């Protein structure tokens, strides 16, 4: 992983959720930011995979909680009239977006490595 990729990955997973949170739920941005951070727990589905971590594998569509069925559930969570459910759903969708960007950068960066 290059420095830029690491920055996009970890910044995307841990910092950007708070930016979203501040924009959407300003009066409780810390709590909604934590709910969005909690959505990173969908990475626990990696424990079901073998090997658990493979830097050359794209998570999207491979892991149980990174597939379209799970994404549909996250979208449905946005319809729940509770800020924490919406924050979690949005966080999970954002998580998929960050992982997807990783896959895209990976396939672009690989020929240069
Ligand atoms: Zn992931």
C-alpha cells in the first residue's frame, strides 16, 4: 500500500465519518460520528474469510457484509427515523465506498509496483 492509499483508506474510514456527521447531525456530531465509526465493524466479516486478511483481495462483493445484499440493508437503515440507525447505515455505505476506492486504486497502482 502506498502512503497516499493508506491515507485515503484510514482517513476515509476514521476521519471522514466525523465530517459527514458534522454536516448532517451538527448538534450531536460526536455521537453520530461514533455510530458511523461503529459501522466499520462490518469488517468483522473478514474473520469468516480465509485468509482473514489479503491485501490483494477486493473486499467488495467478496465478504458477506460487503456485498449488495448487505448494501441493500444499509440503504434501508437510512429510512429508519432514528439518527443512530441512519448514521450506522450511512457509515456502512461510506465504508463500502472507501473499500471500493481502495480496489480501484489498487488495480490502477499495481502495474506501477
Ligand atoms: Zn471493509
